[in-house]
């Protein structure tokens, strides 16, 4: 398990090519609109990171659980932090 600011990540071995799980708790925000926006941001970040790197042949499973304050962090900082953690652990 790898823990970063506002974004703990759990990496698991996978028999499938790639698995991404995103869990946004109601504790993070009561409004479904905000929770769905967070999920869309995470999915878009993963698409950017995977398209820029050579992750096509790597098998991994990843579960992302954002914490309080995640929606306030700007997109470029999230991109930097998530790519740093993924590249370090794969």
C-alpha cells in the first residue's frame, strides 16, 4: 500500500491487463455531482498517464480512494502526484 497526500493508493497483482477502481465516499461530499466530477477527473488523469507512458504491456490493478480536500487540488498538481506514484510503483 502506498499513501500520498490526499490520495492513498492500493496496488494489487492482477491476472487481467489493467484494472482501475475508484471509490468516492459520501463523506467526501454529499452531492453526487461533485463525487462524479472527482471520478471523471481521476479517469481522465489515468488516461493521460497511460497514453504518455508505456503501460500497455504492464498488468496491474489499482484502487484509488480520494480523501477530503481532493476536489480543491488543481489538475496539474493531481497529474504530477498521481503519475509520480504510479511510475514509482510499477
